[in-house]
């Protein structure tokens, strides 16, 4: 899914802020992906006026944290809201970015 997200974003005009040859030490490989997610989110916000918010989801009755959900906004109007409860913030962000790219196509 990572490659598809990056490929879709590049087709729509996204340029990796670090350059194509940018690599991080293998010890910190996860950081590279988080930085890419952040850059795509910034590009969508600044160039396409599409905003993605990630929120913590809670389970009743005691409202214990159960994961993360996303919302995609364009021109101050809610466009999509995830029905999935993602395990990690990054999974929710990646899904929100995919949904945001669909608004451009």
C-alpha cells in the first residue's frame, strides 16, 4: 500500500521533499515512511486545500481508547470519515491520504 500511495500522489503532482535518492539508516527505516506520510499530508494541505485529521476512537461504556479514525476535509466541508478503527495513527493517516487523493482525481 505504501508504494501505491506514493505513486498515486506523484501522478497528481507530489514531489518528495527529500529527493528521490533520500534514504535513512536501516535502523530508522520506519522514520522514513512517517516523514513521507507527513510530507504528503503537508502537500495536500498547502497545494490542494485538503486537510486530514486523525482522532482517537473510544469504546463505550468506559470510553477506553480503542484505536484511531480519520476525517478528510476540503474547503471546510467534511468529505469522508473512516468507518474503520485503525490500530495505529500511521495506518489511519495512510488511509486518510488515500481517500484525499481520490478527491483530486
